[in-house]
C-alpha cells in the first residue's frame, strides 16, 4: 500500500508576526502507524521541499514519543526535507491520502485548487481520505460531482471552536473549522477539548485534534485493509 501525506507550505500566523506550519504530532504519529503497517509513504506540499513546522509543536510541552522518534529518524527527516510538489502527484499512484493539520493549511491548502482536485478525485476513485485537526477545514471548496459541497450531509469533525478559543487564535485564523464545516452542511460532532475524536463517513475520515492523529491513521489503515480483502 502507498499513502500520500499532504503538508502545508504556509508559515505565517496571520498578522501576528509569529510562525506557523504543520503540527508535528499530526505527521509523526500517523507516519509511524503507516510505516508499521508496511505502507510506502510519500510526502507532498504545495511548494515542495521542506514544509514549515509550527514551532510550538516541537516545544517540550507538546512533544510525544512519536515526535521525538521522528526528529531523531534520519530517514523521516530526509523525506520531510524533500517533499514533492502537490501539483506533481496523481490519485492513481496512491491507495489513500492523509492530511495533517496545524494552522498553516487554513491559509494555503484551503484555497489550493490542486488540493481540492486531489481530494475530489481520491474519493471519486473509491479511495479513502483522512484529515485531522485543522485539515478538515481545507474541504471548504471541495464539491461532489453534482457541484454540492463535499461535506454536505456527511458526518465530520475537526478542530473545535472551543479549542481555537483556548489557544487564543479565534480572531487570527481566516475561518473557524467547526463553523465552516457546519456552514457547508456537514454533520459536525466533537468530543471534549483535546480528547481524541474520530468520525468516519464512507471513505471520508476526520479527526478533531492532535490527540486524534494516531486513531485517524488507524481508521485509515483499517479501511484500506478491509477494502482490499
């Protein structure tokens, strides 16, 4: 099996002067789940090369065994340094697609036509798609074949308004993930702040927050494995 992991290339946290990017745990935990399942992994980003890491996600308070393992893993860090350009990948080459979050995707991937096309063609090809934390927000411009919002009528989750409020970025982000999913007609649900919460609706899997990263990866592996039987 082969999985494409799509990361952000955006590194500016609005007008705050602070840096953002992808959230390390949301890459590291799924990365090792996929590796242990024997999957081949390809990392991509809109601009290619090394995607920006949200510096907060590597602070001691947010480190996990998996993030420390990733940062000490030469093979993983080499792959991260050389992500392929998103416009160069094809759904045909992968069995599944996974999007980590972090705040960066709200600015670039949410508006990226290549990303929207990848998401739409993945699902229409009968292949599963998983997104965690802020990444479900990038579904905002994706549509079904009849032109309706892709998430309309689907069970979904993503970073909660209360979690965004807790990190004091409600007024900084371009949109709130929970509100956006609801406005698009998604059937949004959430657990308590920072608690793992995974929702699957057909081929679409979404996770609420960083703690949901590994469970989302597990759900994706199970879905692909079951489909292949």
